[in-house]
C-alpha cells in the first residue's frame, strides 16, 4: 500500500487546485485517517512535489506525474 504521502499526492493530482479542506475531505473518503494532512502538504511542497498558490495545491509534473511528451501547441 502506498504511503500516506503518496496517497495525498495522488488526491491532489486528481483534483488540481484543491484546498486543504477539500483534500482532507477527499482523503477521509479514501479512508486516510491521518490528521497531519497540512504537514504532509507542507512537506510535499518543500520537496517540490506540490505547488501551493493562493491556498490551492497542484502536483508538480515530475516523477510518475510527468507527461510522456512535451505538450506545447508549437510542437
């Protein structure tokens, strides 16, 4: 089973722009009972796995979340 950290990253990847409250609700829906979700988000941001802007979170497109090809309209 993936760690809580990885499961939270998956939730954010599936729900870009989610707030801490939304992420917490989605985590509880998936039986993640960790009450330290804000700390997990902070750690993920410090590890450059997440980007936080204006209270909303996005997954950085690295590792398993990266695109398979460069997606730019000029290519």
